[in-house]
């Protein structure tokens, strides 16, 4: 009985190890991507994107996706705008340590500067049907 279970157990442990290794590789690649991104010039990158006709916003993933530089609160439920958001790889609410947290904050600053230029170029205004879809989501006191 034990002799039959041993090879199965070994295969299971090897497959778990491979999955963990793949996840770790993805996490390392995400951190490396964020390092490269935040070292770039968001103004130049936005200008290059605008010149190519790409007017998509950058989003930062967390518990929800934020679009720095754009009034995100009013974007809730506005799929016409949200379809034009590229979420920055490696941003998440599942932090992998202090460096990851710092890189996400720098990515947020990068996205703010980038999105501000794209919004200005687009003369961005929210469509009238893109208000807060649910009164319970509005800020208290407004």
C-alpha cells in the first residue's frame, strides 16, 4: 500500500513545487516590470501614445482599479470609459513586501501624470450617463 502511494505523493509534491515556482517567477517579473515602468518619463510616454493615437488611461489595481488623474469616483459603472483603461502589470492589493508597495505608489504617481496628459488631450469629460450608479456609493456629506 505504502509503495503504491509513495510515487503518487512524489508526483503531487513535484507538481506543487512547479506551481509555486511559476507563481514566484511571475511575481519577480511583475516587480521587474514595475521597476522599469517607474524609471520611465510619463510625460514622454503619454506624448508618444497620443502621437500614435492611443488615448487609453492607465489603471492601478488594488481592491478596485483606480485611474489616477481622472475622477475615478464618477467612473463607477461607466463601461464606455473603463474599456479604455489598461491596468498596470504588477499593481495589486496583494503586496509582496515593502519594495512592491513603494513601486505601486510610484506607479500611481506615474499613472497620474500620464493620465492627466491623455485626459487633457482628449478634452476629457465624463458622458452624462456616467454618474454614480448607486446612491449608496456616493460620498457621505455630498
